[in-house]
C-alpha cells in the first residue's frame, strides 16, 4: 500500500501531525521505532508546563493560539489534559518586568518579592515575580495517548517497533526501509526528535542539533499545605511544577551532557546533579532535598533554540522542541499539516 503521508516518530509531535493530517482526509501511517508510549524520547512522563512567554511577544501569541486547541483535544478525547494552576517567573530583570507589563497587562500581575513570598512561601524570591493565572500543567503521557486514539479514529495507522533505517526517493515516492519491507508514501514527515539528524543526513539541510540527556528531579514538599504554581527562574534557567503523587519537579534547562540517543545510559551525571540539589536548597525552602527522585529525558535543540518546521520537496521535518515545545503540540500538528498539504 502507498500512503499519502508517512510520519516517522510517534511522540507527541508525530501523533499530533498524524491526527491533523487524518482529519484533513489524508491516508497516514506512523512509524515508531520503539513501542508506542515509550520513555526513550522527549514526550514521556507525567507533566509539562503551559506558560505564555513572559517577555517574547511572538511566543506568547503562539501559546494563546495553542490554548483553545488543547480544549478541543480534551473534548474530542474525553481526557483532562490541561489544568490551570497559575504560573510564575522570577529571577527577572527590570527590562523583563517592563516587557511583561506591556505584553500581559490584561492577564498577568507583577508582585514584589515580599508579596510573592507571602503567597508562595515554598519559594525564596529576591526579585519581582511575574504571575500569570492562566498558566498551568499539561499531562504528557495522557496527551500522547489521546492524540493517538483520536488520530486512529480518523483512520491513521500506528506501527510500533518499526524503526526506519533508511529514507530514499524513488519513482516519485519516498521509500522508508523498515523491518519486513519498505513503506512508500507520497510525502514523509520526520518528527523523530534526537534521531532526526541521523535519519535525514544528506537528504535535508538542517542546522546542527545538540542532543542532551537531561536530569531533573522530583522533590517532596516539606508541607502538604504549600501551593506550587508552575515556575521559571530566569536567572538560573530552571523550571518546575507540582505533579500529584510525585512531588515538585525541578530541572535546569538544557544543561545535560551530549549523548547519542541510541546509546544513552539514563544515569545521573554526579556534578550536574549536585548543582541541581544545591540550587534547590538555596531557592526552595519548601522542598526537602533528602526526599527526591532523579528522572531522565532527552532534549534535541538547535543552537538558537528555534524550532525547525521545514519542507524540502516531499520531506518535511519538525524538530528542536525540547524544553519549550510541548505546550504547542496541537498547534504544531496544524502547522505541519498546512505545510504538507500546500501545493
């Protein structure tokens, strides 16, 4: 069988693309090298932040474009995927405060460090705090499952344990080498995260990618009475949020060692781990650093941090979303759909 579109990678982005293309009437197959819902990429786990950028007008605009799409996916899947908990930025400069005031005057507020500490005593603030009541948390594993379920209802086919070992153009189609034979499609979308540069080497010109193994931790709050909005500490490039049953996740953004995604070891790097624990001890009096669990995730990013959503003939690539992209998942699905279906 020849498909209209083959999607390589069934994480959040690939599943969103499949759903959007299937809704547009395309015959879609999604090829995933591991089992569906695996933990080796960047889409697994309990939660992610939903937060309009405090000081970037374009990213803030895109976040608000994505917000109703999350509600549409919830309605279609019958799952709770996005909960509003409020979100804060701290460790900010005076310029960031002024930009925030201009971008979010109608929906946000600026608190003094003292007022913010009174409201959220689990934190130690030394700068003004930017509060966005409409921020919150997204449920990652649940989202991937919801996207795959709704895409399958629309006719998309998902194949787990189907690694693509080669991509080539042949007789006006794209052939994908997979175990058991080739899959042919008029177009291919590669949403393979850290594996995309290897797969597309020589086929599509990409910026250099840095693939890293990140190691955030869950920390147990010292009291169940503390309130935990999602948060960004801009001075430390850290992030975090509360996850029921696990604690408060805290991570240092894009600081992990570079790895090969095929051979990463999932092990904690001691020096970076010690740095994270010292940071939590100094910044979060409401967290117990003696009751903590390390976790591992994979990042793939360009040097500038900008996403790659590009089409080269019959091949489209969407990559580079790590650390910032999950809140845009249903929007990226639509953006890639539009790129694939344009003439």
